[in-house]
C-alpha cells in the first residue's frame, strides 16, 4: 500500500521529482520554441494566449516547481514533489469519476518504453469495473514528420494503450513502440472512432500529443508531463487539459509502479 508520505520519498529517491534528469537547458529551449509557436513543441495545442518565454517560465514554476529565475540557465531541472502529489490526487479523481460512470476511456503514450506499464495498470483496473478501453484504428498508418523526414508509422495497442511503431509487425519481442510527441495518432484514432459509429472516449489518458491533441479537440484529457513539456501545462492553464502531473517521464518503467498503485488507491480501484 502506498501512502502520500511513502510516495513522496519514492519520488525523490528515484528522481521522478526533486532534482530530475531533464536539464534546465532543455526546458528553457522548449519554452523558447513554444513561445515561437514551433509545432514540435506545441504538440497539438493551439494556444489562446501570447505565452512569451517569461510567462511560460512563471507558469512552469507554479505548476512544476522549476526555478522562476531566468538567470538560472544550466544544470538539472527541479520538480516540486508536493505539486506532483497534488496533481496525482486530481488525476485519481478523474479516474474515479469515469469508473463510477463505467464510461469509455482511451489510453495512449509517446513514451512506451517508460510509461506503458503505468497506463496499462490503470486500463486493466478500469476494464475490470466495466469501462470500455477503446482501441480504434488498430494498424492504421500515420505519417509523422521526424528529424529524419516524413516517416510512416503504424498505430498499435499494447494492453489497451495506444502507441506507434515503425512497422505493423506486432510479434512478441518486437519493438514495444516509438517515442513520439505527435498529436496525429490521437487525431486518427478519434476520427476512426467517430467514422465507425463506435463509442467516443469520455476521458483520454496519456502524455505528449495524445493529451494535447485530444484536449484541443474538446475531449477531457489528463496525463503526465516533464519540465520540458510546456504544452500540456498551457493546455491545463487554458482549460483544454483537465489535469497534468509534473513528473520526470524518462526514468525506469518500474519506478512508475508505485504511482499506479497510489492512483488506484485514491480512485478506490485498488484490489
């Protein structure tokens, strides 16, 4: 059983919060690119506000706990574990609400190597209480612009969690999925669900473009984000993303298991 005190200690011990591996340089670079409306950093959000770099830094200081001092330009970045815990509580409340309704849910990740297990645990629990975990557009092709040019990816689901692969090969032992920030996968998934007349998700859970893309289209979306992912926090500030949990999104996958247990306990879904 994971309580808040134990989870706070875990967050700090494995650097999910506190001093994290994400560098201050990477975070500030993302804020500059977001202020310049670079689509690689907007990842599906169309901001209503101007969001200059100084405003973004102030927002990230409030929502994540990074230093608000623009003169601090190097070294590891910081996430306040108290902000992580508060956001996890709000995240769990949204999971609890959808579980009570038995509503359809969509999961998707751009960090399959790290975060797949976290989302899959939630998907298993929601499925067990009668929520339909949606998997539309399985195998559908998505052309995504990468640093190597335009590449064709394939939508896949692993344990109910959407992701993209380079090929449609889903054999055991193959690549679990690619790291992606693109909002295109969730757009394709939601369009496919609408076209076939199937249920649409009442909640989208994930990260990167899965959250921003869904939120921009008007779907309730919640997820995890690192200090160099300002788009999710801007989406939350502008009301298009319901909850964003500030956390390092690149540590070992096993380190997220206590977060899954904590959320399920708070959502009254623990076994």
